[in-house]
C-alpha cells in the first residue's frame, strides 16, 4: 500500500496555504529552490558543509546524536518520504499492508550491500530492527510490533499487535529505524562504527570535522562527489563569513547549521551565495513544566496568561525579520492533519494580568533554561519573552547552558520553561503526540488521560476523514488546556555557495540529497 500520508488534495491545500503565506511575508522566493540548475555539474571534488556542533559516534541508535543530515548520507530506511507526503521506495522496493492492518510485507532490493561489503538481507534487517523494537517509548511502531520474520533473504514481514496507520510512515525516520551493518557492533552488541548502505561512508571523525567519502558500491548509482567534509563551526557569524569567503559551500537547516534571519537577508541578492527557502514544517513552542516545576504552571489560567502575554507579531517582525510567522497552533498548517485556521491568540497584557490575579499567581518567578545553539536568536527571543512576562507580573530567570548541561536539565525536568520545536515531517503529528502528550509515557510537554484517548482515536482511524476528525479533537483539547505556548513558525532556510552545482533541498529537513551535487574549483 503505497499511499500518501493522507489525501493528496488535503496535502496540496495545506502546502499551498503555507507557501502563499510565506510569500506574502517575503520568506519564499521565485527561483530560490535550487542552486546552479542551469550549469553543468562537474565530476568529483569535495563539498564543504558547515556543522553547528560536533558529534561523538554517529550512532543512529543514540539520542545524543543530532546531525540528521550527516546520518542521512550513511544510513538508509525501508521507505522514504517524497513530495506531498508520498511514500517512496528505499531499501524496500515494494510493500503491502494486509487488509486488517496487522501485517506489513516488504520486498527488499536485491544486490544491496553495506559499505563494508556485507549483504543487506531480510535476516540482517530483522536482527537490526530488534535492537530498537520495544525499547523506543516515543515511537508508536516500537510498541506495536509483535514480531519480525524473514521467510527468505528478500522478504521482511512485520507483524503488529494492533492496527496502527502510521506504521509505514514511521519507518522513514532517521533514528532508530535506519539500518546498520552487523559490523557496526561488537560481539556484546555495543555500537562501534557507523556503517550503512548509504551513498557515503565515514573516513574520519573528530571534534572539528567529519569526513565522508563516496561509497563506490552504492546501489543507487555512483555518487558524483569524492568527499563531503562537515566542518564543525559553532559560531553562526563564523559560518556566514566562511560561506562568503568560499571556505564552506553549504550552511543552514534546522539541525545542521541554522541561519539567523539577518544573515539570510544579508545573503540575498549576493553573487557569492544563494538562499534557498521552503515553507515551515516546524513550530517553535514555549513549553511548560506542569509536574516538577513551579506549581503555578499546573493551573491552566497561568498557562493561558503566558500565552496572552507573548507579543508574537513583534518577535516575528523584529527578531526574525518577517522570515517567520506568528504561531497560534501546536503545528503549522503544512503538517498532515494540522489545524488549517489561525487561532485567535493576540497580545492581551490586561487579560494576562487578570488571569494571574484570578488564579492568585501574580508575582511568580520562573526559570527558563536555554540552549543558545538551538536557534541563532534564542537568547534575544528569551529576553523578549522575559520582558513581556515581566509586564504582566511574571519574573523569568534565564539560565543559558551548554548543550550537555541543557540536555541533562531538560531530561530531569529541572526547569519551568524551555523552547521546544515540533518535529515536522517525516515524524508528522503522530510521533510527536505519542512522545510528548501522553500521560502513559514520560511526556515531555503536556499530558492528561483525556488527551490519551483522543490520540488513540486518531491513531485508530481507518479512513482519512475519520483521522482528520479525531485529530481536530486533539487540537481542540490541547488548545483548551493551554498545553503549550506557540511562538513562531520557523521557515526552512539554507544557503549554498556560488561554486555548487545541482543542489536542491530535501523533501524534509532531515534529508540532504548530495549524490548529484558537484563543486566548481
């Protein structure tokens, strides 16, 4: 069953709406969807890509690994997302879903090998899948798989405990579902080396750079580039200067090396670089700790007050230079099943003060933890929110932490407020709802038993119409409970150097298609 995430008509309408809105605010741009399209692509060479932070081991089973765009060069999934949410073949050439939704049968490509020469077969795939099945709480399919069978080398059969409509979609993920060679692990099952079936393989990795070289045995055809060099450059300003100077060829993306809006404006119209933009698939949220943080946030009136205190239009205009849009829902409209209508959520400081007074929570002191590497303007945005909340009677202390300390504090829930990005494709709404809004899981955002039932109803829907109706109930419940404070819709923004040929944005922010890219030197 090679279906889309939902009906093509609904998807096209959502994307068209988002594109139109972004063009109105200046985020889109005719001709800004590719690089060097009219020039011949030279063979060979090295593409130099800026990377915002170092990576330890490129283990696609590890949730300490964040460079999805690097992982995408090494590891591959059974299926991939294509344009408009369509599922396309990956390591599986075809697949079927049984009429009862309980059996997924994948017919694997023949002749595929890992970059170390080991054949990719159904038994190998089965063993690798068993490393994460039942051990990945946020991933619905991890809990739903009853068994995996390999009746022959070319057939992989996944049996589910119950029907779960996003099952195939979740097999597009970057981690943990992409496949690793048996030689990636030692005899005790510990990860030792990143080896996949992808177009590039690891040559070396350090705190300052990651070097990938062409996988000459790649089943998808010989990649054009000789090497891809990911240069670790934590400073956004240094990355911009390096692109202008021709020292790097590619920067941007949510997970690789984000561009600040002022940097995007600086690059537009220059011959030394080209800016590429796409509609938002991600919202930036202000998340509340309603369990172990300040008890005031357990009161929905306080969460509502915070929502009305935020001047989203000012943030979008002054901090994001109108490249972002004010967010009023959990997800942007381009996400499958997301709300299509803006929510009335304008700045209303008086209403915020009245709500706090009614709740008896005026004068609260909250701690906002911040990882400045998450977003170039994260510090400035934190200070703007701090000032807005002070106007209504909430004092905010900003604690800027390094990535390791931030991750630890967040996992231990040692905060009152923090920024959180929605996943966007390929995760779509179901995985984020499963991992962040369930009371039966260690929910990172907001959870209640009532919302659990609504999520279950959405996931059990057997038709597109039934799922859309169920998701609408989920959004209404999250809105009514003031579960989070949406801040802005973040656009996809990348910049490519003038010497790069054949580069186009991937379908999602996790994909980085480089097999047909060339560099003029």
